[in-house]
């Protein structure tokens, strides 16, 4: 009878050594993984805003009807967390589609002291740069201070309007429209082929030179920004996440 050789297994010491190496390698990679995920949080929120702008522009062109983007913040009833986002409004029809919400712990950068509770719907603040209002919640469609009740048009000063040709204007008093804004960001800010070289101290200036920005909230790193710039002639939004230099 042929005897079968017993197979040698791993010893306890060998298993402990392998587990220790795995734990060590994981610990060494955590800072890089955390830094990558932090950048992705703002990057994905910026892409959500790009999607909202593309949808509003496409709807205005294909429907041959003016569309608006209403910026807002509200409390999520499920998690009791504050969420920020935009809702599309179609002239003559009202709100359409679900809102585009930023990821948790990301909000719009607001001008200091720009909130108000008088003269119309409550405003949480105005966007740094363009000054567009951010409402404390999505205003109801029967709010006469924001909407024209006869034609359900938006008449509140400063709301973003997409015209039938895909261009963007801003609603101003009297039903007229301004041609957009004339902010001029640095030439290298949105050129991905040029490395950014901006310190934290320069972020306040940059925030006033772009149409709006996204920033992190809570206990997360708040020095990083996602800068957003709108081309009023095409209705398109360009974004770039900037990590400050040391």
C-alpha cells in the first residue's frame, strides 16, 4: 500500500506575520486613500451641478420654453441633515424632475451676512461671486413673491434663467433680464493642463472671481474648494477642485 505524505500547513507564527504585514500596509495607505476620497467628495458634487446645468439648458432648448434653476438648502427629514442643491423650474409648468443635491458635508459658499427673512421667501444667503439667492427651502409654487401666479413665471430678483437658445440670463426687476455676470477668474484656474498654485489666503479672492463655489462642512477639511464658473453664452458650467499650496 502506497502511503500518502501529509501536507504541511501554516504555523501560527507565520499567520501572525502575514496579518501584521497586511495591517501595516493598510495603515500606511490610509492617508493617501483619505486624501483621494476627500477630493472626490467635492469633485462629485461639482459634477452634480454640471448635470443640473446641462439638464436645464437642454430642457430650455428642446421644450422651447424658459427654464430656471432655484438654489436652496433644506433639512433631510430622514437623516435630519442639511442638504444643499438646485431644483429646475419650467415656465408655465412649475417644478420638474427631482432636485440635484450636493453630497453630504458639501455646501454652497455664501456671502457673509447675506441671509434675510423679509421681502419675500426666506433666503439662507447669496452665492459668493454671482450673488444668486439660496432659499432656505424650495419655495412653493404659490409663493406670489417669487412666482407670477398668472403665468407661473419666476420674477424674484437674481434667479438664474435659461433661454430657448441655451444662453443664460439673470432675472432683474421689471421682468427684464441681465446678460449674465462679468466675473473674470484667473486664466489658469480652469485649465487642467496647468497646475494650480493658490494658497488658502487667496481663496477669498478666487471665490469673488468665479460665479460660485462649493466647500466642505462639519469636521472635514474646509480649506479645499470646488470653484464653478458659468459661460452665459453656452449655459455650460466648468469646475475645478483646488487644494491649497502649503
